[in-house]
């Protein structure tokens, strides 16, 4: 999505059922922290490292800023609650689903109407040792995916699946294979697709088939 498409719109951004919008933004930009809730400010203050604290503020300000455009409300007016397994959702708004994923440098926000979803990403140079984690992560049909890029692709697809279904954690990641674009997890059918994000593995999972991502993954910056 390109942010400027609806920049001058006074009405909610359009979001068709069965279409997922994915936004990419940098974690090291300026952000309007005044829109955050007291709880979010408290959570941000708990980070010992300033870089992590600043990234948290950017990510949550961006989530509020973008969701506010879909709802045509002020970012600070949005309230969040947690559903099963702690998955965040907008309080009092039926049918609007979102999910946030972040790496050290960038974050992705997926937004959809009437479809549960999950998104995940990792830098290819993340401090992860595929050979050490393989026996804990890879299903029998995935054992050949120990090369870094292949392993991180599988990793992201599994994380996205877990987030979409609301499972959150799975006792045995090796019990689920995600090489195909159609996966069954705890009796739920999940549709998977890889996302093209430079220097990162990334995946989107939805609980029904969705149209292709609307437009390229463009950087979106809050205007100060």
C-alpha cells in the first residue's frame, strides 16, 4: 500500500472483505507518542535499552495512526483489548482485524476486514542458529530447510500461522508442516503466503483465501 493514496481522505480508508493491506515502516523514525495509552507508556518505560523503548513507541503509534484512518477516528481514541491467547483487537469494533510483527529495523502491520490473520518477519541475519533449532522447529518433511533463508521462511510461516489461529504457542512446532500454502492447525485451515521484504523473511497467514496484497510494500512515515 502507498500511504499517499488516501492521505487527503476525510472518510475511512476502504477495506474490502477478503483483501489484506500490509504496511511496512521503519522503527527508527519520529512518532507521535501522545496518542499512546497510559498502559502503553508504562510498557515502553519498562525497556532498559533506549533503542527498544523508542522502537516500541514508534510501532504502537504507527498501529494507532494507521488503524485510525480505517476507522476515521483520532489515534488516541482507539482502545485495545486482548482476545483468546492475548491477541490484541480494537475494542468495540467488529470485523476489523490487525496484526503487528517487527524485527530490529522494520515492522509490518496487516489489516483486514472479516478475516483472522497473522503476520511475522525476521531479518536474514538475525541471531538464530538454524542447525541448533532445527530439531525443535522443523517437521519431518521440512528437515532439508536448514539453510538460513529456508529455515527463516519456515519459521515465519509457522509464527504467522500461530498468530492467525490464536494458538499463540504450540508445544511441538515439529507437528506442523508449512511448506504448502494451505495448512491445517488444530483443525483450522490456514492460507499462507510469503511477503517480499528486502533482507527479511516474512509471511502472512489468513483463515480464508484472500486477494493479493494491495500494491507494493511501501515505507510509511508519520508526518511530524
